[in-house]
């Protein structure tokens, strides 16, 4: 019995603070691509590696918290080729976001600020 518990505890834990924060972001943003989530994360929660965001989006899809809403291919002159693939994610009914009003207020303030700056 004790040996079975030890095997179950190997690997990364299913709970993650980064994934919880991404869940909150997607709750208020409804849907977003990985890079946009990365930029929002930096503004709201602090430093994080972009690879961590993509890892947790992939892991969240595997465990059923997130799902791919759509995949777009945008043409352009990128250093890696002629197009960029944007994958939009959204929450599933399995997700349990914390409804933090401070996060909601920060997001709405940042959206207002961005809108104001784009008008100038």
C-alpha cells in the first residue's frame, strides 16, 4: 500500500499556481491564444516563462480544463516562415476558476488603458 502511494506521487503535481492563474484569465477573457495569455499573465501576476504558459495550456487540455476553440493560420513575413499558427483556448465545464474581483477589475482597467492608448 505504501509503495503504491509513492508511485502515485511521482512526476509533476496536477495542481499548479500558473494553471490556476491561466484559468482565471480565461474565465474573464472567455478565449485567448497562448501569446496573449502570456502578455496578460505578465501584467497581472508577474514573471513567467512563455514555455510555462504553453506547457500548462497543453497540460490543461490533456486533463480537460481547457479546450482548443479554434486554430488560425495568419500569413506574414516571419523569421520562421510564411505563416503563424494561432491556437485559441477556452475553458471547459470541468474548470473551476476562482472568481477574484481584483483580477476582474485589473483586467477591465488594462483593457480601458489599452483602448485609450489606441485612440491616441
